[in-house]
C-alpha cells in the first residue's frame, strides 16, 4: 500500500456490507461473529484498519441485502446500521449485489451442469435463484440512496465511502467464460453495471466518496493472469474463498484503493 496518514490512527471505523466486504474464506472468523456471516480477518476492512491503526467495528455479513443494513435482522444480528454512532469517523459500505442476485446468478450460471445430479441441481437452483430481474434492478438505486442517508443521520461527521464490487467476468463480451452461455455472461455484466450506477448515485446524492473498484479490477477478472476474484465452482473448504468472490489479492487491492481515496 501507499504511505498512510497518522491522522486516522485510533479513528472509529464501521464497515458495512455483504460478502464482497465480509471476506468469506479469507482468514480466521472474526471472534463473536455468527458462523453464517462468514466475516473474516482477511477482509478489506481488517486490512485497512491494521494499516492505518483504526478502531474497527466490522458489521459486514455474507448474504446481506440493503434491508439488512437499514432495519432487518440477519443471522440473529441487529441491523448493520446499529453499529453506527455519532462519533464514528469512517464508514465503508459494499452492498446491493444480493438485492439483484449478482453473485448468486454467477454461481448458478457457473455450475458444471453435466457433473451434477438432477436432484442436486434442482436444490442448487432454488438456493441460488437470483432476485427478480427488472424490478430489483429498478429499485436498487433508491435502496442504495436510503442506505447512504441512514449512515449520514447516524454518523453525521463520518467520512462515508461507497465501495464498488470487484469485476468477476471478463469485461469483453467476446471472451468466452467456462460454463456460461453468452446470455448468462451478459446478464452478469448487466448486473455489475447496475451496481456501479446505483453505488455512484448513492455516493453522489449523499455527498459520499465513491471508490471505483469495478473499473480498477477490470483487468483482474477471475480468468485474468492476476485475478482479484475466484472463477470456478468446485469443492470448497472453510478456508477457501467463495466462487465468484474476492480472493486475498482482491481484498488487498480494495483496501489499497480505499486508502488512496482517504
């Protein structure tokens, strides 16, 4: 990372978001966190906090939607926004992907269908079924703005940073993606573009900082020479990143991008 400023040392930092922020499979589970949250010490919040000496409160959780940040309980946890306080100085948020079925759609498309029994495939489809397409895409920008407005109310003096999702699929539609049809790959790219627009809208309307992770990671997609995300569905241990999610290099890159924008 680049040299850090000591002005942030000891600052109260609250990290909010979904699995692209919680870092499943990228380190030890955060003590006291629910197992289903898959919140690990390898996520970008922990890397950033260690680098800058921040007082981190990590509320990220795998599977989180915008409602889980604002008002809904998930895995027995209070809404993530409950971690926000008036003395919070830094907030990062990566969310919205689960509202539109972004990662789940990629995981479903990437299943090697020929090797999966029909019954197991049916179960997988029900578990990974993406959110309803057009309606969810249309509602996403407003949901993201509401998240930003709530953060502003709870922590009015904080530097708020909306952190985009990492690129998974090759940006060039001419590049074939294993197990994906052209239509499935196009749907994945469409959802990532929708996330970019919604995240930018939330940052802009709430006077927050936008961290342009998607563009920065375009040449580090899951099938690149130096990937920042994973790109295959395969047998997985607890210490492996989820398919189509950030890997260790990706989390480190996101932490550095955030630091640069501080």
